[in-house]
């Protein structure tokens, strides 16, 4: 426990608390979701690019309902092509009946669709 009458400390801790409170998550809703068996959101931080690529490709390989991709530029499309993403999603659609949705630039629309 820290106690003080110093205005600088009090203001700093007040600002910190208000920011944490404003950005906080209502735990009641999370508990209700867990009790109903709903999958809660999860954020993983992947610090190495190789690990991120592996995790991404593993997600594509394990998808069983739907894959949605947003490829905002031609270069983004080409990067996915080089990674083998389109081969993986084609297999997913044909072998596992996975629904595939892509948002792509208009320049690619005529060539891909």
C-alpha cells in the first residue's frame, strides 16, 4: 500500500485508474459466456515472423467452416500466393467443404474470379 498527500502522485494515480477503468472489460459478460460454453476471444502475441507464418498456415490447414481473407493490395495477394495460401484454401474448399471468402482489389477481380 502506498499513501501520500502529494498532488502529483494523486493526479498520476487518478489518471492511471481512470484509463484502466475506461478500457476495462465487464467480467460479468465474460463469466456468462464461459458458463454458456462460448469460446472467449483470445489474443496471442507472436514475436517472430517465422512463427507467425507457421501459425497462419496452420490455421488455414485446420479450418473446417469458413476462411475469410482481406487482401487490400496486389502485393498482399502476391505474398499470399508465394506462401501457398491459395493452394491450402483450394484444398480446404474441395476436401473439407470450407466456405472461402476473399476481399480483393478490383484489378485482380477479373483475373481471379
